[in-house]
C-alpha cells in the first residue's frame, strides 16, 4: 500500500496500470472495430464449444462486395460519432483461409485505409495458433495487418485435448513469439469453464498467457450451446458466482502485468445470437459483474486496512459504473462493512482512494 500526503489527505491507495489508463484513453478517443465476421471459414476443427449455426444463425459468404458494404456503413457511423476504427476480420480462422481469398479480403480493406485514413487506422485479425508461420505473417504485414489475435483458450494440454482444439499449448507459445518477433501487436484469448477445466487450471492459463507477453487479452467464460459437443455431454460450466470470482482474479493478474483486457464475456449482436440455444449458466453482463467484483475486492481490502471510514474515490469515467457495482451493489456492500465513499472523475486513472 502506498501512502503520501496531498493537501492534508492521506492517499491510501493509488492503484492502476499504464495498460488500463490506455484503455480509458482509447474509450475517450472513441476507437472501435469495424468488424467483418467470417463465421467458421478456414477452421479445420469442430471444438467442443463451437456450433456455427447457434452462433451465426446462417452461413454467409464474405466477398469483396460484402466487405465494402460493411465498411461503407461504418464510414457514415464513424463520421457521425467522430470515431476511428481498426478493420477487424473476426469469427473464423483468418490465416487458414485460402491464400488468394485472404489476399482479396486484405486488398479490399486496404482500399478503405487509403481512402479514409482519418477513419480507419489499421487491420486486425483473429486466428488459431497452429495456422501461423513466417510466410503467412509476411502476407499479413504486406497487407497492413497490425494486430493478430490467437485463440489460445487454455494452456493446459489436457483441457485442449478434451475440447478437441487440435493443438497444444506449445503451439500457442511458438505462434505468440513469432507474431511478436515480426512486429505485430499480439492478442490472446482465453476461456474459463471448458470441459475438464478447473479454477486452478484457468489461473494457470492466465499466468502462462502473461509469459507470452501479449499487448491485449480477451476473457471468455464458456457458454454451452445446444448442438455442440459440450451440450451433448451435458457439460456444466462454472456457476455464475464461480465465473465472476475467478474472472476478477484473472483480470487483476492481467492488469498487474500491464496487459489490456479488451473484452470479457460473449455478447455478440442479436442478429448473430439466439439465447434460446444456451444451456446452463450465462449472463450477458458477466463482464460488468467481473469488473465490479474486481473493484469491490480492491476497495474493501484497502479500506479495511486503512483504519478510516470515509473515502474519496477517483477514477476515469469509463470505470465509474464498475466501481459503484451492478445496481450499486458495491456501495451497498461497503456500507454494510461500515465504509462510505464519493466518486470523482480523474482521467487516465483506474483507481485512487483517499481517506477524508
């Protein structure tokens, strides 16, 4: 705990990271993704959690014309909202697509980078770790891709095998190192609650991902869909309480390591998602619940150690609702512990607390 005098107040906690400050700056600068979904295309496996019909509702072939149509819509939106975006190829295994087809998609995206440099600021893609090699990365670099995300999902080899991932953890480490060596921004994605997973194995995955030194991560609690292998097995993923508690720990570890968490939880748009296909535990606000728990645990720990009862909490506006908690539950729980606080906006700060 740090402690320093500022205008007669004692700073009991000055917590945060450059990574989270960058998240808040990005939100204030209104950056987003212009997402182009290529559902299931290129993917050679049917993982235990995957059911393309449940996720996408229908097969759509992504063509140069459809990419232009999507990006044309984003041009109007970005201008109206004064935003910028990365052109993002998500949903399939981008580096497993046919080479010429991938070249066409990149060429179309580059038309918009050239025509609208004030709106589109780069290209990112998601893929599998076992479909990364130097030749593919050379093509991506030539196509002005700047960020590559890998679906690691787990770093426990038993969990990977049990969920039919088709690769091991060594493939993740090798691909991650190659992506970073070639100068791309590296993103990694992990899942909690897969078949055979445990909280300890998820925490191990988190720690192993940190060792890969990604710039960004996504945390996806497993959602069990009808028509998937998990659904057929009757797999019961972690309860919501287990997911929230574990997610708060994982978020904290990534934050302390200076890694930006850019997504928590599966929450695709309604046109690609049918909630009736879900079996078992799922919450569309799981990301907010995890963030709220993370802040509650940090605030409660420092307040209990402080000896004080009233506090001033400073934070960037993007974190304010998470600090209050879902439906104000953090404030309520802290009041039950005998603590009260006021929130003040402070740009670029994740969390500061002062006794008052």
